[in-house]
C-alpha cells in the first residue's frame, strides 16, 4: 500500500503542474498535449538492463538517424 500512496502523491503533483499548463484541445484531438495522453494512459515501470544480445546506442544520439 505505501507504493500506491507514493504513486498517488506523485500523480497528484504532476496533475497540479499540468493543469495550469493545459492547452485548448484542438478539434478532432482527444488530448491537448502529450502530457495529457501520458497522464491518461501512461503507467509506471521498473527499468531493467538491456538483454545481452542488444548493443547500447551512442549516448546522446537517441533520435539521430
């Protein structure tokens, strides 16, 4: 139960930050921002190491192609 309370507190903090930063929802869009989408459908996860067969990429070049 403590982890659930911690997540709830963190979610509340994020909501309090997001609410004043919301943009008007555009016609045809369900969420005003990526933040809204993440708050509605995102979930917490525990990071884990890469599998041995996956080589790490170059640091700082995540979206370079």
